């Protein structure tokens, strides 16, 4: 299937693996890329630019296909060494970058000069238009269903994707609630040129996370995620667990007086314990409502082949009823 996204990134199928903290290691990115999609290394999971350079080199040892690096620009007092991370990406020969968080305009000239294509994660049409205006090559449009940070507008993809198609001139992919061939064809019908999957890729054999995490996703329904940190205007969709329910109780009790320090135990530094050690009640971890559509743990190759087979079958069915 050829789309503007497959042509832009030089991939076989219009399927992107989004950046995910303590999931997007070289093993994950290489497995997705080898299966014909665009795998993504999560840059800030690597503690230093040198660590990222090593991870890029490891990925290149595992695949000769294109892969991306995600860089999230965080509003923090002690900012990561972003120039160093960008240098590692460019010197590593990576040709695709997924940016997220704050406006990436400060790094775009360096990436553009190196021939790197940039796709920016957006949760609203206005942010997507801004990404287009500053020179991003594509955007990932994240609906309210998505795991992680869905923004504050609460617009689901059945509205957000057609709105993006009405306004944008650059290609975009759907993100949030994406799991199968139905997701892909629906996204294309609404104007997207492909789809971005996060949660679905965690429940694969190659995902370098603890088996407890994969089984939690398979066992979950679409009702098992929660929205936290709404009052801090830093909304995150996470899988429910004891720590998350405790966090929600604090939010209700403290109301407008809630400060980040009140919930730091439930949200800060918990990802290694959850993703690597399988401590499922350690804290809040991002998970999309799409968990309700995930019932198995295939290889990345099996998953992508299945998605494309389902998509082709839907196209055939639609052609038959014309």
C-alpha cells in the first residue's frame, strides 16, 4: 500500500510505532522496521546523547530498514541535552524523527539541513497547523482515545481526523485507538496517510517489556484506563491500578490545591519498575483505550501482516458493494 507516508519515510506499509518511554528500545524499533513499518527509538529513555548514539548503532545492527527516533521536548527546569541528542541522531544517520511536547522549531533547521524528515505529534488541529507552519514534514494526529497525553480538548478521532484533513496540506497519520486493519482503512477514509500505534505494539513478542505489562494489556477492556493530572492541565491516559486509583483520590480530595509534589510518588520515576521489572502497581503508566481491542501477543511481523491482510480484505469488500 503506497501513501504519502510510505513514500516520505521509505517504508513498505503505512504503519508507525510511536515513541514510548522504556518501550522504544532498539529491539522494538528494529522489529517494526523489519516487518515493513517505521520503528521508533525513544530518545529520552536513553540517559545521555552518548547512550542514544549507542542505541542507534544497536538498531542499525538489527535492521537495514529506515527507523525513527522520538524526541519529546519537556517543560522542565533542568532540560535534557537536546543539542546533544539531535547531534547523535544526525551523526547516527537517522533520517526520520518524531517530535512531541513543546514546539520543535529550535531544532528543525539542524534536522532539515541533515535531510531528516520530521513528524510532530499533535492533539489538536491548531497545533497541527502550527507544526505545518514551522516546517514539519508530517504530523501525527492524536485523538482523545490515545494513551499518554491526549491534550485538553477531548476530541476523538472520528472528529479530529476529518478536521485535520480539511485544514492540513502536509500528510498526517492517525494515532489513538489504532489496532488493526479496520483502524487503518478508517483512518485513510478520514484523510490520513497511515496510522501510528503505541499500546498495540507493547503487546508484541519483541517488545522489550516485562510479560506482566503485555498480559495486563491483553486482560484489559476499553474501560480500564483513567485520566489523571487533569487539574494540572497535564492530562495523561493511563492503565488503572492501585497507585492510579490512589492518585485519583488525591486529585478529588485536594481539588484546585493539588500540586505535582502531592502525586510525585505515583508518577515520577516509575517506568523502569513497571516496564522492566513488571511491578504493575508501582505507579501510572500510559495505555490507550485500544487495550479493549488487543487480545493476543503476536510478533511484529505477524501483527503488521495481519493488519495489511485485513485492510486488503476491507478494500475488496467495499469494491464488491459499489
